[in-house]
C-alpha cells in the first residue's frame, strides 16, 4: 500500500514539474534570476546542507542575484526579495497580508493564532489583543521590566567579581520571566526547571521546523510523522503545550477565585488594588491573557483559541527579545567608547531620578535607544518573513503572478550598502534625526511593517532599554566571544550556532 502511494506521489510530482515549468507560470518565474534548476528537484539540492551553511548560502544568493532571485522546490517557486521598494510593494499592500506555506509548519505549535492566521480571524484576534500593548498598559509593566532586570543584576553580582556568562541562557531566562509576568499575569519565580525545559524545547522545535522546510518530501504530514524528526516534534509539542496550558489554567483559576470581577470595569485600578489586597493576591495588572479570558466569556474566542495566542506570544515575546539583547550586549562589549557613552547617559538619568529607573527615565535615554536600533539593524531578531500576495504585482520590474510565495530578507535589506554606508559598522548615530532624513522607510523593518507589523514592538523596546540600562549601570562589559567569529543557524529567529559569552565586571558603587 505504501509503495503504491509512493508511486502515485512520485508520478504526480514529475508530471506537475513539467506542467508547471513549461506553462505560463513557469516561464514567468524563470525570467527572474536564480540558480539553474535541475529536472524534478528544482534547486532543493542546494539547500541540503547544515543549518549554518544554509544561512551562508542564502546570504550569498541574495548578493549574487541582487535584488531578487527565485528558487524552485519541485514545482513550487519561491521568490526572494531584499530591495526596500519591493518590500514596500508587499508589506504596504493590504492584499499581501496572507502568510505563505512556510507558516503551515508552525500550525502544530501555534495552530492559527495571530502570527499564522489570516482574513477575518486575524482581524478579530488583532482587535482583541491590541489593547494589551497600549502605551498606558505598558506603563503598568515598567516595574516588572525593572524588577526582573534588577534581579538579573543581583544574581550576577552574587557570583562575586568578574563573571563570564553564556548570554542566551542568561537572557532568555530573564525575558521568559518578563513575558509570563506581564502578558500572562503569571510569575515563574521558583520554577527554574519548569521554564528551562520549555526554553530547551523552543530551541529544538526551531531546528525541527527548519529541517522540515528544506526537505519537501516532509511537506506531507504523513511522511513527516513517520520520521525521527516527526517523533521528536510530537515530544516537543507535549512540553510546549503543557507549559502554556499550565499558565492558562493558573490565570483562569485566579479569575474564578475573584469571581471574574477584574474582567469587567478593568480601568478602575484603585478598586482592583483594594480587592487584590482583600484576596491576598499580588497586585493585578491587565495582561494579554486577561483580555483573551474576557473575550472567551463573551463567546468571542474558545479555549483552543486562547492557547493559540498564548503559545504564539510565549515564543514571540521572549525568544526574539532574548536574541536581540544578546547581540546588543556583544556589540556594546566590543565597542568600548559606545558602551561608555551609553553608560554615562544612563547614569546621568538615574542620578537625576534619585537612582531609580522609571518609565520616564526609559523615555529619556535617546542614545541607548539608538544603540538598540543599530543592533536590530545588524541582527534583526526575525531575519526573514514570508507572504503569499493575493494579486498580480511587479517586483524589481519582473511580473509576479498572484499566490506566488515571496520571502522578504530583512537581514539583507538592513545591510544593503546602497542604503547603509559601511553597513557592517556598528554606528548608533545612523539613527540621529538628521541622519535618518530621506532614508527609505522600508530599508529598516526589524518589527516588520504595514498592517501585520509586530504588535509588541513598543513592549520589546522598553524591555530591552530597561535590561541594557541597568546592566550598563552595574557592569562593565568585555567581549569573550566576538561577533566576527559567530556562525548563524537558520532558525525561526536569528540564532548563534554555538554559545556566545560576555564578561560582566561589577562596577563598585560609591556612597
């Protein structure tokens, strides 16, 4: 039976290849530059390399075929773009918000939450979730950003003297605490092994998804489920979904215990604070999960829908921020003058604020803000995104039929020398107002752009400023591993292929 299925499947692939390549679609796509496809397999033989080599291969192709190139996987074409004009054509068009098949492989993990859904469902979820990231709500989260950052600094100081740390391990624990306490309303304090198991599963899941994506024979769920990687994914999903199910359960129990009164009249902070004290529960803040639970009680979303969004935001809200912070720390460690200037700014603001970090203090750190922006230019946490335009369009003067998969390479547009002189240089002053005049609005998109831009970008920026600000106030940063030596793995986020380390030297406080 299996051999018959394989026979018909292979025959179908062969017939489809010749049909697609020699009809109008194939001729149109093949007018676009790209490596020569081989019969049946297209270009997928070029992608059967290690995750690190795959990253290098795509970067080389992006330069070689600038500004657009195509790849074939069997009879499926993928276009790859990096010019801001083309990126604007895609991201600025409301008929280009459909995610491509690349996101299909995320469905077992996220189902069709905000990241992967489309149409009316995406619009409804965005409407439900947007209030959780309003500026006024972010003000309530500032004390958590600061509390967690201070806790990280205290932990580093307790180790005594200079300490060398694996950055990703250190920072991802911190950012996972933050997203749980703010967006989910649940603290992970004293749950070290629980959250470490989740973080490890996130990394393994990313590798599994990339492994599947570059092997088209695993596009079919049946074949993937029979493979060792399919078995691993099933195991990882139990860990990932078990983690988020526990968080949802705890928060729903909170609202059951308080009779759901915090899901109505949510702006009455004084009343909520008094009731929190009565019930013996820590002061409650509006969390994304609360909005989902309230929507569930209005029959606007079911329990599975809540888990979709919690799974999505648990990953997107901690892993992307963690990688961004790691690269920011490394860049500051390697550029002492920039580090000293950022530290002087932080110290001056804290001194004027009686030594306390607050929301107003975070808003008064323009140089640190530019350091973070420049780090995100060099190392955008999500290096590429993918779309499926619902209309015919033109990209780099080539006609592109509707429903053609288009990959947007954020990493490459951020380092395009046409828009960024000396692009490899770390220079925060690129983002001075006078230096930003006339810059193409789509040559810098670390949080995407257009209708499907990142809903949590302000959250992420405030969190990074709080973390970096307090680290700079408490420590001198010295490089151990260097940016030039870092190999990058192809993953859902930009991922170092090996541990990256920095030395933290405590700054002695004067009375």
